[in-house]
């Protein structure tokens, strides 16, 4: 123990400066993309991409952090650790995409600047919108009430009436009708979405094999890593993932702690990746608090930003969101770093 505090930062700006420093130290090239809005203290915010790709690379390993803003604290720590301990085979390229949702990261929120859950934003915007779950309106109105005993009673009633699994599906699947609700997918491709499509197109044009790990927190047992594949258990991608990683799951057969969702970022690979590139993409999800406690934090954050100016809301919701998505616990941090490093090392070992 001891090193984890060098990797886990206490703010987005600190995470960014550590990431940039570690990248330049390790001889990576950095490209920075400034977000259209400033952060909470008026400073510019960025998605930064650090890469080191040898000319003969047959395989590229890519990581992304912070598509869900606040979850970027853990993802950023894993990336900084990877940069500081960079061993890799000579014919493998590495790319770390830091803070894909820098606005959410800086504000300590899961959503972006328009209340969009970016993992629900990667739908086909030229097709009709996905339909909401039939319970969506009931769930949303419950979660928009002021957090407290009355809200908890309403949540308990919903779960008693419909079952926890159904209530969770209704909430987390993604919805496109209520811009002020939770798990809102947006009204068009968000800034991070457009940037991610550009990255995917460029990276896959450079390599026949891409292995991608997207870091998340907030689902599953405390400290436990789960590699979630948005793929059929019998697909070649799932088999490749199983040959690399432990605890590989898919929501398609109920083995995952996540529900089936619409519009996850792996859709970008289906649409934009160069045809000949074989892509293996998984979300490495680390458990934090029990589901109802995570939901309570999300409801606190949501209610604060619905009813207060952002600067005030950030003060009210910050600690609850940290506890739920970046637990202040050095043992949790060590365990997350250890599993992240192992997942990355296994990805580097893939022999195309
Ligand atoms: Zn997430």
C-alpha cells in the first residue's frame, strides 16, 4: 500500500495534470480536445489522449476513463498507474483516453452538461427513438421528489409492487422523453459522442486488432471488478474476452450487474470502426456501495442540480457522489488498481 494516493486524485484538474505529466514522462504523444464549456471554477476542461504506437503495431490496447464523469476518478487512477509502470511488448500500441466527459468529472457528476447519460447517447439518431420502459414515468416522478423519507417510501413501494429487477430495468435502460429525468439519453449526439466516433475511426484505421477497456464504477459488489460485454455469450468477441479476463459477463443473458441498456459507447465501434479491425471492447465495472445507496446519491445529485444553481448544487451533492462512485477508502483503491493493472496486462498479452 502507499502508492494509491499518487494515482487517485481529488479533483478533475489534479487528475488531468497528473495524467499529462505521467504521459510525457513515459514518452507518450498527447492530443488535447477542449470542451466547449469551462469547468466549475472557470478553468478550461479537456479530454486528453495519450498514445504511443510503434510503426509495426499489429495490436492496439486502448483505455477510456470518465465517460460517466465522476467515475473517472478510478479510471484516471488506473491510467496514471499504467503510464507510470509502462511495460509493454514492442509491437503493441497503447492509447489512453482521459476524461471523455470532463464536465461531469469536474462537477463530480455522472451525467454531462446537459443531464445526458453518455452511455445512453450512442443510439442511431437517424432512426426512431427507442421507446421508454412502461414504468419510466412512475420511476422518474419518484426520483425527482425531494430526497428523504417520503422518497424512500415511494421507492420501496415501487419495488414491492414491481420487483427490484423490473424497477431497476425501467430506470437504467435509458429514456429519451424526459430531459430533466435520470438516465436521459439526449436529443442528439453529445460533444463526447462526436469526439469518441472520431477517435474510434482514427484508431481502428491504424490496426487490425483493437482491445479496449472502458473504466466504470458504481455497480456490483464492493471492490469487485466485472468485465461487461455488450455482446452475445456465443459471439467471437465474448470468447476473446473470456480468454483474456476473469468475470466476463453480458446483460444479454442476465449474468451482468447492469441491465440491458440502449445507446452504449460500444455502438460506435459497430458504426465507425474500420471494417477489417477486430475489436474486443469491454466495460470494466467496479462495485462500490449497495444499489439503493448508489441510487440515493444519484437522486441527491439530480435533485440538487434541478433546484439550485450549479455552484451550490455541486457543494450539496459532491460528497454523496464521491462516496457512491469513488469511495474514500485506501483498501478499495488498492484493490481497484490491482484489478485494472491485471486486466490491462492480460490485454497486452493478446496474440493476434
Ligand atoms: Zn458507468
